[in-house]
C-alpha cells in the first residue's frame, strides 16, 4: 500500500501555499481551497467556482481530496452511524510509530463491494443531546492484540497517515443529520501512541481554526499504555487533549492475560506515567475498564480498581463488553455492572457507566470489519 499523493488533509495553509507556488498557481489560492473544503464542505474541484478553470483542472489532476471509499454505511436505531472505509492506495507502513514494546437495529446498510480487510478501517459518529462525537481509527488493524477486541485479531497492517485520520472526522461530519462534529475520540482501530507522529499532525489540523476547528480539549486519545509515549505526548502542551488509559484489569496478572503488550510494563509504571501527565498538563486521566463477565467484573476486582484509581487524579469509565464473534468473552450482567460501580462510588471514585451505542450495527471497535471478513 502506498501513501496517497498530495492529500489535501495533509496540508497546512503554509504547505498548500508553497505547493500552489510550485505549480505556478497564485499562493492566495491556498486559503480559498481550504475554505472550500473545510467551511463549505466541497471536495470536488469542479465545484470550486471562485477558482479559474485551469486551477480547478490542476487540482483535480494533482491533489487527492478523498482517498477512501465507503464500503458500508450503517445507521443504528439510536442514531449512531458507522462507516467502513477502504483505502484505495494504502497508508504509511508503520510510519510515525515512535515507541512500541520490545516485541511486538440496523435501519440502512450499503452493502460492501470489496472484502480486503487489510485496507479497511472503521469510524463512528455517536450522537447525544448536546454532542456529536467522532470515534476514529489511527491504524489499519492493531498491534496490541487485546484478547477481547476485534480490532487487532488480524494484527497490524499499517498506520494511517495524518490526512486519512482527518478524513474520517471530515466524512463523519458530513453524514445526514450530523451538522457538526463536536468531539473526537481516538478509540477506533489501532494504538494511537504507536502512530504518534501522524496522530499529532492530525490533531493539529482537526483543532486548527482554518481546519475543522474542534478544540483540542474535546479530543481524547485512548491508549493501552506506553509509559514513554505518554511522557512524549505530555510535551505537546499546546494541544491540551484528554488522555484515556485502557486499563481493563485491576492487577497485572489479569491484565497480562488480556493484553499481550502488558508483558512489557506494569500497572504501577503506567500509573506513574499518568501521574507525571497530570503534573505536567493539569489534565485528569480517564481510566477505561471493559467489564468481561466472570473475568474482571467481580467485587474483589472493583475493590482493587478503587485502590488504583485513588492513587492519581482520575475518573473511571466502565464499559460493558460488546460480544465479538470468535472470542470466549461474554457481556456482564446489568446487576453486576451496577454493583461494580457502587463499590467504586462508595470509595469516592468518580465512576461512569458508558452507554452502549450502536449495538445493532456492531459499533464496537473493529466489529464491522471483523464480521465483514467472516461473511
């Protein structure tokens, strides 16, 4: 797979102006082009009527605007919308992966036309009363291989370029009824901190006033936990993003049985990195905890998790597991989830149960691609 040529979502105003100058197009065209794309939602140069015919033809022949093909668009009964996107000419092969462990009710469906999961990623628009959240992917597949997650069942195929990360948010913002994306979460396919260079570049465009204009404070990066990468991310102080740690276990033994990468670090090391994050950024950590029936949802697990959470400025986000075909894990009982939350609350840990969204369209991370491949 190759990197798309001259992707519009890779450009800043400065780089686009330089490109315009290089092809003997007026530099001021850059501002006009970006306004057509980001403000007016136009990605067909033929419709950019303020540009000359020659300039429109040049853009059409030399600039990539949308590099992915939507294979499936699903709309759930709760308003959640999910896209399965195939990238026609690929993504960066692990470029930007700066830090890794030492070893590495469906209402409408547009039926898929290709079944090459090596080039497919998912993104989801989750609506609430006051938000429209884009859940996006940073990689094709995932290198972490969490035992309960569909994203990494086939391993990592590639890291997405910054432009293709931005393109997901752009596409979701133009779905029917969305109007505008208000929040972005890197909770789709992939480990964002193993593609940090491209993720940071994408966030700069997503948060820029000339770009998508979504405040960095409304962007969350979810990571399985790479202490050095968390430290590196904390240095990006001009991007006050939220950090979410995918903990999923109350002790190292259970975590290592669920998350292969946990072999290379400990919960104590991760929490120490999170404390440094808070000291440097002043941003509270979210501890994400997927509840798996009979595995990590017992009262004693809640007691252990409460002890961990109280060692740093954090809130806990409890996630009821969405079943994935081919894994042995089960969704927890509702009473067990509530009892688990109550133990944490009684110990003064700020705890929320994440609402399950889009279950009728397999909206959990990687499920649509996984189920598509199984058909």
